[in-house]
C-alpha cells in the first residue's frame, strides 16, 4: 500500500491581500513515486494564515475515503494549531486561553472536521529552504494567487 503525503503551502501578496494556496499530493512506495496530484486556488482578499489553512483543508477534503496521510506544512500556525491549540479551543467553545474568539474559526472548524475523517500525521518543515516538494507547493500557491493580483498597467493588452 503506498504512503500518501500532502505538501501544503499558502501565499499572500500583502497581508491581507490577494492570496493563494497549493497542495502537492504524492503517493510513494518506498522511494518510488507512484502518483502525484496538484491542487490550488486563491482569493482576492485574504491572509497568509487563511491560505495555509485552506491548503491543508483542501488536501484532506480531496480524499474520498478514510486515508492514512502525512500532511507536511511550513506553517507553524497550522502545525501547532491542529496538534496543540485546537483541543483547548474546542474545550473553551472556540475561544483562546484569554477568552478571545479564535481567529479563522471557520477554517479551523473545517480543518477539524476534515481531519477527523482520516488518520493524519502532521509534519513541519522550514519553508523556502530548498525542499523540492515544499517549493512546488509554494509555486502552486503563487499560481492560485495570480488571478487575484491586480494587473500592472503594462500588463493590460
């Protein structure tokens, strides 16, 4: 049975501003890649954290059945949120330790629901450090953002 990995990334031009998310999914048998799939999208007015969350959500929501998967992210926000903070937020009615509403609660709840359908291992890697799969996820995120970026005057035809 192949091992499944999802390399996720988000990008934003300005924060907030136009943003995109990207996912590179790879099924491996040992060192051999047996299948890849690329996903991306974007929004006109968003934040980097929202795009990082949407990348992880999109990877998990793309799976049609209960799957064992490793999600690899360069976002400490996503990794720490889903593996540490979320438990307290849920206990506190989606409030932080200092009783403030959790930022991006709509996406955290969606991620929590998506991950509950799978067996997920979360890994953090340093971004922009030459990791080929992470670099590809970043390219996909930038491509997802491209349609939402304002056109420069010389770009107009």
